[in-house]
C-alpha cells in the first residue's frame, strides 16, 4: 500500500496498486469508497455515515472526534483494503502478490454476518 498527499481538500491518500483505498482530510474526516452494497451495510450497522459530499455514491465518511474513534477508522480502512485485495486477485490480468491471508484477516475483523455474507459472495463470483 502507498500513502501520498490527497489533492482534494488536503490530507493523506491510501492506494493499493493505483486504486484508492481511502483518504483522510486534515480535519480528521475519513472518506472510503465501497461497493454500494457494502456501503449500505456499513451505514445500517452505524459503522460509517453517507459521504459528506456525495451521499448517493458508494463512498462513506467517518469522523474521528476522539482517540476512541481511531479503532473504528482503522477497521473501515482494513475492510476497504481487504475488499480491494479480493477484487484485484480475481482479475486474471492482475497478479497481486501481497501475502495476505484473506480468511484470517476477515476473521480478525469480526464482521457482522451480513457484511461477511457480502464478502463471501464477492469471493465466490
């Protein structure tokens, strides 16, 4: 994964092989792109909110207001990272040599059954 400056609004941007995993604005606002189904589950579970500028997109926003919120932000970024690793591995023309044990990483995240089912479906298709 690579970390660079974020052009829109300042802050830092996280990318994996050129795909944005998410970005943090200076004001402690984190924006993360997801498939809409994942986004909907995260919002329903109150783990994130609709994107602050594009509420109808697949993006979510997460506000870090205290030290206690950092774990939630890291959890969301890890979910986004794993989602991208899974989808990138599935593309035949792409060889992602990342050494990530997806099963162990997903178990470690302790996702809800609903979100776990979405990840299972993405892995199966």
